[in-house]
C-alpha cells in the first residue's frame, strides 16, 4: 500500500519481533453435522495458558437459547 503508515509484516524492523506465521482465529464460529442431533453451530475459543504459551485450551460453546444448545443438552 502506498503511503501506508504501517509497513508490511514481511518488512523487518529493528524494534519488532521476528515475523511469525499467522495463527488460526482464536474466536470463531464452527459448524458441525452430528449424526444423532444434526447440525450444530458452536463458538470456538482458543485460550493460552499463562507462562506456557505453547499450551492452548480449546473451548466450544453454543449460544444460550439456540437450537445448538438444545441439541447439546440432548447429548448429555
């Protein structure tokens, strides 16, 4: 981009960390087709563990009151 105040990520800057490949989205909607309860739309969140950034906890959650929440309840 011409006249951009922020240089592209591939441009090395002495005051920045080395370039790292982009990580997957940490909060996104995932859709599943379950063989018993049908379609599910679940929010996926990736949480890093303090002091151990290589470890990640993945949480899937249905929106309250949604058909996906009711479907998950039928599986419990």
